C-alpha cells in the first residue's frame, strides 16, 4: 500500500469511526479555497483595467487644464479686442 493510499484509508476509517471529526476537506476549507480563488480572479480582472485608469487620469488633467485656461479673446466684448496676458 502506497503512502497516499494509506493516508486515504486512515481518513476514511476515522470518518467511519467518528463522522463528526473534521477532515481536511471540511466546509470551512472549501470556503477559504473559493474565497481566495475568487479574490485572485477579481484582482486579475482589475489589473487589466490599470492602463485604462492611467489614461483616464491623464485625460482628466488635460480637460481641466483646458477648462481652467483664461481665454485670449474676451467673449463678453463686442469690439473684438484681444486680452493681452502679462
């Protein structure tokens, strides 16, 4: 009997003797495994969006610089005079 088969036999025997005893594949272990697996999938999906986030932050800076810029032509004057920045 190989070592793996011996361990399997021991676990099955222990479950038959005491079925309330937790084995290595209890519900808690499965919950931990799946929570780690789904977290890793979520992080991998979020990692794909990182380049888009950096592009968006650069675009936001450029848009706000255009909004905050003082125009060289005053829109309220009908004479068409140019406002000279000093």
